[in-house]
């Protein structure tokens, strides 16, 4: 019975199944494949919170009209090094990649690009866009807000939910290696990780959540059952401060709206993103920069590990390690998430016989 299986699934099979769900829901084959590949890559990199577990909400948002499967990146303002892109509530994975394509073309002429990417349905793993820049040899910085639904994160010192997980990302290219990728929610943990813990009936790490009185709790249910608590920011006032800047720059400057209550919250996921792309050659030159990057990483790696740690890593390394492991061993998916995905596949129009064949 496919509804009871504990999953460890091959990434190619999972990507094909995911793409079929989205074509059944109305997306074209190339769009469905791009979204599926992005989600499965998030799982491969260890971010199950931003992987195929998002399928049920994407399918729901397609059917209720909040996610337009045929929307693409549209340039709505072009001032040389400053560009504005509207995503038309299309798949963030497609619109975001297209926006980066445009930025990478422009940065060759201008040395720096500042781009607003607004009205995207969920952009997924923000690191994907940073990696796209990094692999092409550019530095990138991303400030993101998340709107269209009720807020989940309390400001430092507060107990009410006022903000979201506001991801921040910064990527540094390396000539001979994978880019360095800092890609993080500014909440203590990503909301998706609370969802995954809730699905598995596991506690979340201490300090990530507060209950309805603002007291620390590790019970993920406070995010889903009354009386509601909230996610806290990472790093107390500093993480909160960075989240405020992501909200204002991503949502206010680049985007169309912030998490204020007068703006629409129909239960969808909209990301607005401010993205900066920098050509190292336009600064002190690539060679000197890369020398510093290589030697600094070497210096960091040579740190004696603290008790309880195997070694010191740089940002992006845990994801590379997860990628290697999961490419070889498969992607683990908990039963509850898998049931949700199968149900969404059915809602998208796939019949059980086809589902069985796709995941056999
Ligand atoms: P995380 O806490 O797992 O990792 C954050 C960063 O820390 C990563 O760059 C990682 O490489 C680095 N890191 C982790 N362990 C490390 C170590 N031991 N040494 C050195 N560096 C280390 O990530 P997260 O905050 O849970 O975010 C998960 C994903 O959620 C991200 O891809 C983010 O873009 C995504 N997200 C998206 C949205 C959205 O609305 N689209 C919202 C929130 C988060």
C-alpha cells in the first residue's frame, strides 16, 4: 500500500513524479520539470522544508488561482543597473531563475545589478538563485520577505506574530570550487522545519519557538494548534534586525508589500526579493579576490574543532555533504509528508495506477 510506505526514494524518480504532478495540475512540461528539479535539489541539499513537501500547498494554490503556472519574469522597469521584475504570481522557481538570467546578462555591462523581483509565488530555496550567480562567477546578496498569509515570527522581545521567516542569502564565487553559500531563514529555524518536526511528532530545538505567553517551548504544535505561539528570530535582536531589513528591502523597496495587516493574506505564499549581483572584476579584480577567498577558507578549515564537533565548515558545505550522501542513498521522506504528496497528486488529476507506476 503506497499510503503506508516509509520512503527512501531515488532523486530521479522523485523528480519525474513531481514533474508529472505539476503537468497534471496544468503546468507545461518544461515549467513542471524546472519546479520539480528545484524542489528535489532542496531535498538533496538537506532542506526538506523547501523540497517536495511543498507540493500540497503548490497544488492547492494552483487550483485556487493563487499560483499561475504560465507566468514568467516580466521586466517592468529598466534603468541600466537597476531592474524591476514582476513574477505575476508564477512559480518562483521559474520566475526567479529567469530574473537571475536577466541580471547575469546585464551585470556584464554594468558591473553591478540591483534587481527587485516581486510577486513571485514561493521562491523555494533562495540559495538556488545565489548559486546560479556564484557558478557564473558573480557575488550575490538576497533580501527576501514572505507575504500572502498570516505572519509566524515574533519580533525580538514580543510574543505576537508580526513577521515571517524572511530569508537572507549571500554567495561568493570560487574559481576552482563550489561557491560559498550562506542561505538562511532569519527565524530561529525555517518554518518548514517546524512543519517537518510537527509531521514527525518531534520537538524542535530549544529557543526556536515561544508559546502564547512568549515563553520558550520546543513543541511544534504551537504553530498549528490554538493557543498559538510564534517562531522567534535567530540570534535575538541581531537576527530580528536582519529580518526587519529583509522585510523592508525585499518587501518594501523591491516588492509591493510588507507583512502589515491591511495587505492581503488569502493563504498563499508570495516572495518579494531584492537581489544585488556584483562582478568581482569591477572591484579589485578577480585574481586578488579569489586568492583571499581561497586562503581565508583554508585558514577557517584549519581551525581546531571544538569538543563535540568533527571539523569546521564554511557556509554551503553542509548542503554539499547532504547532496553527496542523498544522491547515493536516496531522499528520506516521512510518512505524513508522503501521504500529503500522494493526496496532492490525486487532486492534481493523477490516478492511483499512474502514481504506482511512477514511484514503483
Ligand atoms: P540552515 O540553518 O540549515 O543553514 C543556514 C546556513 O548556515 C546555510 O548557508 C548553511 O550552509 C550554513 N551552515 C549550516 N551549518 C553550518 C556549519 N556547521 N558550519 C558552517 N555553516 C553552516 O538553513 P535554514 O535557515 O533552515 O534555511 C533553510 C532554507 O529555507 C534556505 O534554503 C532558505 O532559503 C529557505 N527559506 C526560504 C523561504 C522562502 O520564503 N522562500 C523562507 C525561509 C527560508
